[in-house]
C-alpha cells in the first residue's frame, strides 16, 4: 500500500496584519481550510520565547490529574473541556456520533477567577500572549 503524504501549508499572515494584502492571505487560509483542513502561520510577530513559554505552561496544565483540571470547568464552552466532551462535526451540522479525542482550556479576557486554573505561571503567560 502506498503511503500518502499531506503537506500542511504555512501561510505568512504579515501581509494581512500590515494591510498590504488582506484578501490574498484570506484566500490562502480559505483554500487551506477547504482542501486540507489545517494550516500553520508565520509572520504573526509573536516572540518565539513567549510561544515556547506558552507551550510549556499549557503542557504542564494538561499533564495534571483530571480531578484538578475539572476544577477549571465553566459553562458555555469556557474553561476546561475534557476528552470526548465535544463533537465539532455536529457544529458543522454533520451527522456524527464520534466525539473529538482532545481536551482544551478555553479562556477569554478578562478571565474569571472561577475559570482560571490555580496556576499563576499559566495565567501570566496567557495574559502576556493575549497582549501580543
């Protein structure tokens, strides 16, 4: 059986951010979403050190026991969402009984103390990331 390789496109969003080619960037994102379903971005201007800190802080959160992560649950899709608790196919009005095999921490600013995990490092890194 032949292996198939899919190349996930990398899209430079700097022309969108600086206003020089918003339609071109939007077109590339649209094409990637329709044809592959994924894309990576570059040219966002976020410091790589901050991205590394964000990844490390989030990994530490997701490595916690489920009982601790569940303390950050909130209604309306905010806070911690456990594995198998979402089904994105249903949001697309597709028939699917297969739940997504992922977990997430959905937050917005300003962040309610009720939703925030008890982790000052994660909070500080997330707030800095949002400022960028």
